[in-house]
C-alpha cells in the first residue's frame, strides 16, 4: 500500500492534546475495563452504554496551553488516516454519483465529547450517527499491532474504512431500520443477530473500498492478508475466547472471525455494494 503523493482529506478535526471540560459524563474505571474487552477494533461501544439513541450534552474542550506536537510515528499514522479518508471519499463519491456527503474524522487523545456521549480511547475507533463523525485515537493502532498481532498500514486503513462503512449505512437509512428492528426484537439474541448483519455489511463495504482504491494506492496481496489477519483477530469468537475462555454465539454483535474475514473478501472480490446485503444472505 503506497500513499505517497496522495491527497489528504480536509474533513478532519484534530482534537489531539485537548482535554474535556467538567461537564463530561465520564465513564468509571470498571466501565473502561469492560470496554477494553468489548470494544476493540471497529466496535462501537456506545450502544452498550445506551448512548447512541439519544442526544447528549457535549462537554467543552479545553485548549492546550501549547500547540500539540505529534511524534514522527504519529505523523505517519495521521497521514495514513487522512489519505485513507480521502480515498473513501473518492470511492463513495463515485458510487453515490456525486451525491455523497463524507463524514468528518475526529482525531483525539484520551477522551472527547461526541453527539453520542463521551468518547474514550478505550472504546477503540467508532462512528457516531448523530454528528456523522468517525472518532479515532491513533494510539489504537499500537493496540492493533501489539495486542492483536495485526500490524500494517492496510490493517489500519481497514479500521477507518469499516467506520466509514457505518457512515454509508447511516446515509442510506440502513442503520435506522436496524435500530428500529432491534427495539422490536423478541429477544436479545435476535437484536444481536441484527447487529452482526450490520457490522458484517460494514466489513463488506470496507472491502468494496479496497477494491476501488487498489489501483490508486497499490493495495497488494500482502496488504489484503494484513486486513484478513485483522478481521480474524477481532472476531467475536476470538475476543470471547480470550476474555472468558469459551464462546457464546448468541452474544455475538459483530460476527465471528471467519465471517468478518469472509465478508471483507466479498466486498473486495465484487467491488459492488449490492453484494454486501448481509440482511438477505442465505449464509452469514
């Protein structure tokens, strides 16, 4: 994957180095520990906290006394994030035939207010539909590498493309329909199954992006393997087995390792968002 000379998105809000004001709702240490288990790589934890369905009062951001100075490693990661976001804008702008409204990416450190409630680094990257923003603490990419054994620039780009996939779902109304269906679901297992379909579709959309962007940024087979390793590392079964020693399929909210990797490849192989209809698929 080669991003040299590529355009960086202008739809970026850099809050790194800023701290939250006192009006923030906050999350307890115990809550953060739970999120560390549940909310790793592409997992939006806000629904677990009951925040994604209602507008929250946003805490103010306190400006740092000195301009934020990023390290050389951070500069590389922020460049990758900015270029990846720009590449998703090109892909979805073409697929929406010029009627695409891109999300804003908020880069933050530690914690930040969102329209869905307070965002924490422990949540991992997430998308808030209420303000149409993707939230990303670049420190997560170190977790992706060291804790989950999924290094590489394409694995990092996949994180962002997955969250942009949720933005696409929000624009076309899929997210709202799923939320309504979950509220009417007969059981928690049924509601979880709908969440799995939504997340696998976002994985597939990430694959659609990768297929479209491949000739522009030289995505190779080695890059694709990085993405598949990342998808496998954050499957619900992988995370449950690591956290509790056994797997509970009814509690899946994002899909198994096999499902996530497979739907990523469905998008890559087809390049067609219509192929990502996980809600009517015979076999997830």
